[in-house]
C-alpha cells in the first residue's frame, strides 16, 4: 500500500509532467481550478490549486475533502502511483471505477487532452 509521502511524490511528478506538456495538453494543464485528490485507502485528501501548468498542494487533510473543489479525484494510493508511473491507463481505470474524476463538463472536455 502506497504511503502518504509516496502519494504526495506522485502528485509532484504529475505536476512536473504537466509543466512539460506541449500542444493541446499544455492548454489543458494551464487551467486555473481548485483541485482535490482523495486517497481512499489512506483516507487522506490533498487539496490545492491547478494553475500555471502545475498542481500546487496547499494542504493535506485526514478524511474526505472539506470543500468541493472544481476538479475532484478519488482513488487508492497504489492507483495514483501506478497512474503517474505509467503502469495504469487512466481511461481504463476511470471506466472501471478505480479512479473517480468529477469536474464540470467543460473542464472534463479540456482535461481529456491531458489523459
């Protein structure tokens, strides 16, 4: 089972990958939205903001998110690490329910360019 530190490191790596994105993916990464990532098996939420092509984690809280972020992810720690490491394909994980993504329709259409 992935640790809180491993999950935070995976989010940092995802943020670094977003920073290097090009083309349509770069446009998607440039969104300015509140974001949360709830790690279900650890019952920990990373909350922050996606802006400037990066994910900025402002706080790590026990339990589910306290506020409803504009972009909300929910998954196990192992799935987060596997997604960022390229071992798990996002569309398959999302389609099977292993990863949950909630956002407005426009944001979903834009975010698909990142995936």
